[in-house]
């Protein structure tokens, strides 16, 4: 696989010729709706064996091998050249694919209403081959220890047919919001907890889940110890039934981080109890905030590095967004909310308004500006193949357990192609 960024004047036919592939292969791989309307700055995944590298001034075979983690002799053999010959600038080298590393992958899927939409079912069917877990979101814990029903339809079977297991997500959502008071009623009553765990185990077995995933958010700080004690009790009950236990954690950079989203999430204690965690390393740029990258790589790594001081790497799944946002400018706090957009839709918008896509190398994220038909200015930050590959490189460098996506329903075909190119997805 090769990531190619469209330059001014390029055509799909010319790009196909450059890489020795076909227009049809590139179009199908990237789900390009109009091959005659490429966007300058658009990142595409080229479906070829390995990748190509064009020799730059100062390069030699040894330095290129060091850059790509391959011996210069192997590089010479693959390209059928003398390892001692000078390389002319512009010479095209074939770089063999790097060995894939093992990783777990998860994607949340959020049915709305009383049944799973056909669009979500199709999206699940398309991506489960690339997943360890499919996580329907969510079973809401109630104050009496019962669970609010969640439509699953055929999702567990779709997952199972691809060797993917189902993750049962349990939340303290109430009336569409995470509720600290709901959390308090559950965490301060042993009887409610016992009934809740009975219901969770029954539901997990009925949907053939392998993991129960607690996403309790916005808990007051004084519930830190009660939440830890509940998770400890849940681990004992779930492990006895052959089930894993995991937890979603807010993105912290220190144990003392203040705020109701953070204080009850004790990385060290929770990391010791559960089998793994999902760190919610996204939403720096969010719908109600000012325009910025949703998951800029610097802040993401800062959270991961802190987590590594509290728990082993093989317990950490990095959270990743499958969407971006379109902000109407000027941004005003409390004003108009940004609109969520898929990476595919972001490219369509850039093409519609004939603006180039820029790439912020600090945030490792694409963005662009445009003016709509009503004369309003917009800023769009989103994800593309480059930003995702940067996260995969970080995951591998830190030797993390894997990656978890929020959420299915917004198309991003390049992501799944790069999952396959980078990782041997663990199946349970």
C-alpha cells in the first residue's frame, strides 16, 4: 500500500500509470465518486505491493534502507540492482511491505431507535473482517440495576461470521447524557450493583459477548473509590463467567487532573483491575468548541505517555475518531455547533468549493477553508490516510494493545485498508 497525495494537474489516469496499477483499482479502493474531480491535497491509498520511493539528493541505498527499516542488501535484491552502484536522483525504488504487527481493534456502533438501520448493518458487515471487537453502544444502566434494552438485530451474527467478537458496552447514560447522579445511585448500593451485574452477565451470554466494557463518565470525584471497588467486584464476577472486563477512560495527562470528566478515572487502579482500557484520545476539536484537529497527535501521545506510567502497554487501546467537523466562522462560544463530517464527505466539500486540502504536520491532520453559497466562511478538520498512518506508527512505536474507533456510520475506506497493511488483527 502507498499513500499518494494529489498534486495540482494530476489525473487519476496519470496516478495509476505512475504506480503501475489501474484507474479502476484506485477508484474502487478509495471509493472515489467522481474520478474526474480529484482535489489537490487529497490523500489516496494506492493498492500496490509494498510502496515506491523516488531517490532524493543525498540519498544512498544504505540511508534509504535505514529510513524504511530494511537492509541495503535486501533493498538491492528486491530492486535487482548492484548494491554498490550510485543511485541517480529520481530513480524509483520498490520498498517491500513491512512485517505486520499484531494488534486488537474495536469499533463502536450506535443503533438509534428500535432497530439497527440497514446502513449501519452494511457498514458493520464491511468492516468486521478488520475488527477484534464490535461494540454496540450502549446498554444503559438504570437506577434499579436493570438495563435499558438496545437493538442488536443481526450484529452479533455479522461479527461472529467474520471471526469478530461482540463487546457489551454498559454506560451511565440517562436521558441522552452521562449522569453522575445515576452513577452515584449505582455505586453506593451493593444491592443495585449485584442486580446490575446479574443482568449484565445474562445479556452478555445472550449476545455471545467476550468482553463487558464499562463506560461510566462524568462521575463526581468522590466516587473514585466506589467506582474502583465496583470494577473490582465486576472483574471477579465476569472472570468467573469467562468474560473479559474493560473500561473507557477520559484522556488524562496526570493523576491530579481536575474536572468531573477526569477525577473518578484512576488510571493506575483501574488499569490494574481490568483486562484493558480504551483511552478516549479524541475530541480536542469538538462540535461546541473552536476549530482544531479532533485528535492532534501531540496531545494524543501526551495522554498515552502518561497512561504508560500507570499501566502496561498491552492494556492500552488508543481511541481514534472516524470523523471530522465543519465549523461555521467566526466561532462564538455557545453559538452554532460544528457539523460532523466523514472523511469522504470532507473531500467532497473541498471539491465542491474548489479549495485545496492542507496538511498540518504538527497536528498530523488535514484541514481546509471554504466559503459557502451564502457567503459564510467555514473551517474543516478531518482525518485522512496520512493522519491515520501517523497514529498507527505511534501505536507501534509505543507497543500498545491496539486501537478503538468512535464510531461506525461515517465512511472512511482508507482506514480499513491501512489497518490491513499495518496489522495482523487479533481474533478471539
